């Protein structure tokens, strides 16, 4: 599949590096380097995820600043990394599934759409949307149990006197670590407990990924196209400038495209993400016994607490997290693909 991002007539002056397909990659290098690079990215962004999760499960609005001060005062810096070990263990296999599904789907769907006569821009948008959809669904098979365990660990230490009244539904279990949490959840709720919220996770992440990758593809081409038009106007002869952007310009465009795509995706899927987090973390009470909440109960509680606006608690940290994660992810991902490209003789 050839979906070079700068081959349109509107941006013919710009010669950016061609897209790298699945068959061009050294798979062992791709997965090994990918695990290392994305583990580092996850570690850098994890505190923002903790803030977002705690805001979502709180029954009253709490600002990021107040939440951060409370964590530092009562738990220290380690409070920002509750459940990180568990999350990191799941990141490696989940990322492997994600990247495999992403590249295989993008390559195959892109080839088919080009053969069907779609333009290069449309074919890339369709291929990226399909790839985002399939990769999110594949990753959730691993990520949902990890998400359930890590989020339980994130919020359990918030039950000190100053905030415990804001979290009435947090499980009363005390988990020593990820393995202990996994065992207790499996013992009390079975596999259903570990896959709590799986359906709504698919409904959240699959469309979110499809929207993100399609938006990213369109934004990426629009930015380069606009840049090409700008260069064309500067050229007195009206011919091609033959501009070849350096690595800094390429990374800047990738980062801007990722941030734009993240804003669209975060706004669309935030209510679903809040419901998903509460389903995975909070319990209800029935006849004096703890019971998993249903989607209807979760939505009813949110509306009771703050109306529709309650569904957007944690939007700031989530938007920031998605923007930073996506910008870092896409630049790291493109860098990873170029590091993992086979030599010409290997094709």
C-alpha cells in the first residue's frame, strides 16, 4: 500500500518521508523497541491518569490542584503511581496486540480502498479509521482486566478522612499489590469481575480510536497541504519548490495533528469514559451486600450528583493526557517504525 502523505497536487512541493507498511518492518525489533519506548511514555503520563480516575469516581467536583495537593500531603509522590506496576505489565502485551492489529488492518484496508478507486486522502482516512477500530478491540482483551486492577489500586488509598466521604462506593477491600487485587477480584466476582466494563470499554475506545486515527490522518494532510500552498505562493515562478522538511518540521506537524485529533476524540467519548471508570471501580449496595453497579445505576448516580456536567469530570486531565500521550505516541511510533524498517535487500 502506498499512502504517501505529500503526493497530492495541492502539496506537491513538499516531499515528506513515505509511509512505512507492515511488510517493511523488522517485527522483532519493532516489538522489542516498542515495548521499551511506550513503557517510558506510560510512566511519564501516569500521574495525569491517576488524577483523571480519582476525579471521575469522586461524588463531588474536585479540582486537579486540590487533588494533587491532597495526594502529596497524605500519600507522597508514590501516590501518583498507585497501580503503575500492574499497568506496566499490561502495557507490553496490550501494545503488541494494538500495534499488530493497527498495522495489518491499515495496510490491508488501504490496499483495498485504493483498488476500489478512492483518492489517496480518502483511502488513508478509511484505512486509519478501520485500523483504530480493530486495534482498540484487540487491545481491550488484555487491557480491561489490567484497567480494573490498576484503577482499584489508584483509588483505594484516597479513603483517608479528608476525602473518603466523596468516594462512598469504593470497594472496602484493601489490596497489597496488583497480584493481590487480581486474586481478590477473581475470588469475589470471578472472571466477570475482571472484565467489568468490557462492553462499554469497547464502546469507548473503539470509536475513540477510529475517530482519532481518521482525524489524525485528515489533519496531517491538511496541515501539509496548507504548508504546500503557502510555499507555492512564495514561489514567484509558480513552480515546485522541492522542499524537503527536516525531522523537526515533521515531528511538529505530527504533534499538532495528534493534539487536534485528541481534542475531537476526548470531547466525543468523555461521558462513556466516565461511566466505564465508575463501573470498573465503584460498587453499589443491595440488602447490605456489595454489588457491581449497572450502567443505568451509574448514569442515574452521575445525573443525581451533577447533571450531565458530571459526565465531564476529569475532562481537563483526560484531554491533557490524551493530547500529551497522543503527541508522544505518534512521534514515538513513527520514530519506532523508521528504526525498525528492514534494509532494502530484505524486502
